[in-house]
C-alpha cells in the first residue's frame, strides 16, 4: 500500500480534552504487525457475485443469506479468520427493481447473535434489521418488503447492539443495488462487473500471524494499515470500455476517504447514497465517511492506466487529525485499460428527476447534538423512545457535532436532502439524496426528509453516528413513526427486543 504525507498538514489547534472511547472488549487485542508488506496492485479485483434469487408463486423475489465463519487468504500462505455472508468474507450483491416485493431468508450459523440491516432502504421498521431484529445463533429471519424508492447503490451489514463494529470489521457486508426504468433510460454504464463495478473500500489491521485485529492507534475505532477493495489487497481492474462506472462504498468502520485519481483527471459524480443526482457533477475529488456511497463515471483511453487514490481529507477542526488519517494519501485500486475499448454512450447532461422536498411542507423541526459521545445528552437506551414522528409528514432535522473528533450522522428508513451547511447552500456533492452525512465539528447541517407509508409505535428506527465504535458506545437514538392522533409513546414494550 502506498502511503505518503500528501500535502503539508494544515495547522491544528492545541488539543482539547476530549471524551475517551473504551476499546471493544469483545474484539481481538493482539498488537498490530508494523511490517505489513506493501501491495503491488497486480491482484485482479474480486467482484462479489450477484446473489441468486427465485420468484415465488406470489411474485416475491426471494434471496438467501447465511451469516457464517470462514477463512480468507488475503496473502499467499496466510489464512485469516473472517466472517461473511454465503462465503468466507463479504457477501453477494443483492439486486432488485423498484416495484418488486422482496424477501431475504437470513440464517445465522455464527456462535452469537447478529442482524442484517438494509442500509439506505425504505421499509417497515420490523424489517429494518437494526438492533431490535437480532437473529439468534442458529436462528433464521425472513424480512419482506416492497422496493419503493429510486434506483440507488445501497448496502447491507450487521447492526447488533454494541457489537456492530466487530461484525462489520470481520467481513459481514455487501451491496444491495436497486434499479428502475428511469435510471435504465439514462444510459449509464450498467453491465455488472464489466463497466459497472462495485468498489467496497475497507481498511484492516493484521497481527504478526496474519489475523485481523481491532487494536488501533486511536481509541475511536480501527485505523487500518492495509487497504482492500472487495477483499482484494493491491487490486487491479482491467477496463474494456471507454467509460467505467464505479459504485464506491466506504465500508470502513472509522476511516474517511477523499477519492480521486493519481493524475488528477476529472470524473463525473452521478449518484450518492440515495440514487442519481439531478445532473452529473464534474470533479476531481469525492469524500466519503463510513457508510456513504458515490457512483462515479471515469473515462479511460486505450492502453492507459490510472490509480484510484485517497487524498488528505477535510475533517474539520479535530484533535489528533494525523491519528484519524486526515493527512494520508493511499492507493486504492489500479484501473488498466485494454488496447481496444468498446465504445460507451455519453453521460447525459440531465439525469432522472425524482423531485425535491418542499420546505414549506415541514411540520416539525428537531435538533440533534453529538457531544461527549452522547446524542442530545444521552447514551443509547434500547427501551427508550427518543423521538416520535407522525407518518406522511415532512421534517427538518438540524444536526451538530460538538465533539473535537470525527462523527457522521445516519438515519434509517429515509433518504434526506441537505438544505444547508452553516446556512449556505450545500455543495454539489451534497445536492442529492443522502442517508449518511459527515459532520464537521462546530458546523450545522439542516436536513429535510419525509416519513412515508410505515407506522409502528412499538418498533423503532435508528439514527446514529456511523463510525461504528461510536455507535457501539452509545452515540445513537431511536424514533418511532405513528399514525396521526396516536398518544406519543416514550418507552417500548417489555418484549420490544425480538430475537429470531
């Protein structure tokens, strides 16, 4: 892995006393191997297979996922203990179309409970896969829901209470791609694994004997020394078309990336978390914090190559910026173009218009402050309802990070739009639908969203920081969506936590 200092570090303020995050007592604590070999970027990029599915007699598309322990050889001759879905590490790519009813038959063969959260999906709370839908060791779960949102690059990962970092870090995640007719008509590169490539970026630390470790140089989570894409260290992807679409997911548990190419070529940002932008945005950088996605289209010339790289990030005024990797320059994925490239259609100037939310429709404004690793002054309580939302209403959520450390903010069930950042219009990369947003300390983010279709006063959705050790430590809250006129509940029923 290439690592340079990048540009000169910006001056940092004197460190202020900040909250201390305890390490995960359930994670490995063996020391990190400081002599991890550099990647050569000649390993063919692994492409997660498309998940098999069957359409049953009532028209439901049914997928099957098995959470399992395994062993992965990231480097020749070294077997690393890993977890995955339907395999040793990561999981298959699920793919469905707007208007389809889907079901996922989840089987847990791990030695402990887990869950499967459909990150970015609009669905009933009892199907969400959060900490209230844990699947017991040896258990099964069959959520089913209607796909009713625009085409997008979503993902799935475990969400067990207090253990999310461990489960994701050991390898349990995968993409969930949604399609619709409008996106198809845009003519973007769309042949999966050929000119439409999943790019799941993660950082890992290994012990001297080649095992994954959650030990880290910062207490907030793992800052890995080794970068992998789709589980491949030093990955290269051969490109056979003039344009290639990269569906980039920051699948790391703590590290933020600022993606660009080593020759500073421009690319077109065509989509973010919740789907396509209204128009492509031509840029040289796109920054993604954990859980965020971006769809980019890059042009290639026959016989050429370029390196997808992460450059120093804009994390705001934080303590120990170096420890959080803010100054790192990291090589991610080498793209090598064939000598003859198949032609690609041009990216259209205008992409499908799925409409915008209107601030005039806002019924409620709520404020969320992340400080001392608490959400609005409280640690997460599985039995406490923090917010009560009325179904079929539009709200504004005002979010602030008042800790001197990185946080981001993820909301289950909805895709929001960014109204403003510190009172100013959002930059182009924040102009589309989002479910996760990086929150620089001291800045104010105004988010607009609409809660539709699903109401259940006894089953909550989550909102939380998606830096997973922060989430595990309790930087999370929960809300229920209720029908109009419902007496607002404040606690969940005694059996509100459902193991399957």
